[in-house]
């Protein structure tokens, strides 16, 4: 198409040279492809191992976040209980059983009863 091929150069000798050249290039390409396959398989194995580690860590992080959230609720409840003890030790406050702080409030009542 670009005019690089000339019919007068299409001799058996030139064709043999071209075939030999292409065979050599094909051999190099096949060698590189085989090496690449081994390299790709190695990288894929490492990537799969890393993926498993990342997923495991993600699960651990999620569990830690849940624990942190629970601890924040517990700290707020404890703060509320301590505040109730300090500010009005006999206010007759009844805990809200639906509250996440109900256990703390029940403990506060028990502490007041011990006084």
C-alpha cells in the first residue's frame, strides 16, 4: 500500500531471506512471550496473596471500628452516670430501658442504694 513492496524484488532468494528473518523474529517473540507468561503468573500469585491479606485486614479494621463505636457509647453512658451521681445523687431518675445507657443507669441506681 505504501509502495514498499516491489514485484521485481520478489525473487526466491529474497523470499528465503524474508522467511529466515521472520523465523528469527518469531523465535524471539515466542521466547519473550514464554518469559512473560511465567512473570505474569508469579505477579498474579503475589497479587492474590496480597488481596487475601487486604481483605483480612479490612475485616479486622471493621471489627475494631465496631468496638470503637461501642466504646464511645459506653463512655458517653459512663459520663452520664458519673454526672448523675455527682450532680444529683438522689434525683430518683429511672433508667430508660430502651436506652443504650440503661445498664449504666441501673448501675448508678445500685450505687445510690449502697450509700
